C-alpha cells in the first residue's frame, strides 16, 4: 500500500479522533511537565489571561480557516495590552503547538483533505513566510497589515454569500474536478502570497488558500478547512523557527506566554478540528461568517483608522472582492449535482 493511499482513503480502521487528540494532548503536557516541572504552575499563574484567551483561540485555530491568531491577536493587543510585535511572535509560537497538533490529528485519523494543494502549496507558503519575517514584517506597520487582512476577510464573506445563492455553490464536492498546470501555478502563487501575508500578520495563508479552494476550486468547506489548517501549521512552524534561529527574538515575556498557553492549545486545537468534522457544511460556513463579522467589528472599534488606512482598506477590499467574485462566477471546476 502506498503512502498516498494510507492518507487519502478513509478506513474503518482509522483511529477515533478523540483518542488521537487525547494522546497528542497528553504527549505535549508530559513534555511540559518534564521540561518545566513545578515552574509551569507559577508561569501559568502569572500569564493566565493569555492562556484564557487561547482557550477560544485554539478552538478557532484547529477548526476553522481563520487561524487562532485571528482571535488571539486582537485580544492580546487590545484587551491585554501586549505590544503588537510580541503578539505576532506569540501567534507563530502558539500555532506551532496548537495547529500542529490539530494537523497531526487530521492526518492520523485520515480526515479528508486536498493533498495536491498541500503538496504544491506548502513549500512556497513556508518560503513566503520566512521571507516576510526576515525582510517585510519589520518594514510594514502592523496596523496596516491588520486592516489589509480584515478587508480580505470581508471580501471572502461576500464571496461565500454570493456563492451560496448559485447552483455551483450548492453542489460543491470533496475533491478537485481537475488538476492542470494552471491550477498548480495558482496554488503556488496563492501559497507564496499567503506566506508573505502570514509573516506580517501572523495569519493569512489559511484564509487565502480557503478562498482559492472554496470559491474557485469548488471544494466544500468541510474539506477545505482541514487542508488550510495543515498549511497554516507549516507556515507557523517556518516563521517560528525563523524567529528563533535567525532573528533570535523569542525571548523574555513572549516565551512566558508560550509556556503558559501551549498545553491549553494542545487540547483546544485538536478539539476544534474534531468539532469541524462533526459540523455540517452549512454550519462551517456560518461559523466562518460569524468570525469574519467579529474580525471586521473588532478592527473598526480597536484600530485607529487614519485616512491612509481607510484608503488601504477600501483599495484592498475592492481588489479582493473582484477576485472573489471572479472566482465564484468561474465554472472551470463546477462538477454539477451528479459529480
């Protein structure tokens, strides 16, 4: 039996996801107990608000296309008053635990994902993340990145709503209808762009690839979501390792946040992935729309919108909206109701 068949064919012998999640969570907790011992209780007592914020953030990170940073970043910066650059670094670090354990759970239990997209999109996404962390992130203000990311999410919401009203949107499927050189090039390009955005915002790769998968490739949300979770976990790892080995910035209080929250997200993110497998496609889509609404409202309330930022938001929204609507109207990957 080939490796591909092991990971792509759903089998009755696949281990139950809750058992796998429990094993992964216990493994992380055991490592933390061995490494930090009695120190962990003191660190958690000092940084418990961060751990509390990541309870919900980890569920979102493992079970949706938004990433835990989409929840954690605004809470950390605006509610807890953590500087934005530290919050972004913490996002990479914590997703390297939470989203990686969720991804392992998805792979081990053979949850349906789009493997061609992962094979072709992972490397450019990781390279884009590294380039962004080293060269772009220090140059671009985080407020601008946050506004840009929010505008892209708003365009995705409109695209999902418009698509739901079309025949193509009602008959999405669990696999690609075709896989051509043009499709591979699109995955490579979106992977690279998503990596660049993620290196600046802490999230983004999962959102851009979700747009491509759902709106253009016509892959249903229940399959697209775990695919983007795996992809974002790889980008987070690449960005985190770059911060540790190249920028030497993972020190001080950020490390404390990470130590406190890691066992929490090791439980929450795989649980989020499990919950996603139990939800209907309509429910997954509704959860995404609600999270986007929360992101838009929080940005409007918490980010001071200067004229340049408003111009950036409107320009990004128009471009992203055009891309999303073109993807929705495309019938290249439409498989019909009997596919």
